[in-house]
């Protein structure tokens, strides 16, 4: 059994209103130095060792992320 982490974020060219709201809130809280925030989704999957990278990529690309507006990274731990 292996743990796989898939992180999904909006592509850089896609506006991230939630991230912008967080940056605005940080300023109101007096926290300086944070220039940008990009929010996303974090998935943790327990998979059989036999599940290969191509299968994980297909899973992320078709089920976990919208490839039109999002990118993803896959990490097997």
C-alpha cells in the first residue's frame, strides 16, 4: 500500500478570487510580506503499489482536476 498526494491549483493565468481575498485579509490583520496566495485542493489516496503513474495521472486529470483551468502535481510517499 502506498500513499499518494495530489495537489490541484488554478493555472497561473486563471483569476483566484479566494486567494485575493486572503491577501486582502492578511493586510487588514497587519501581516505584511505576502504578495500572492493561490488556493487549491489537496487529496490523499491510499493505493496499491501496483497502481502506476499513468493511472494516477489519468485519475487526477479526469476526476480530481479540471484540466482547462487547473494543474496538478502527484507525489507518491
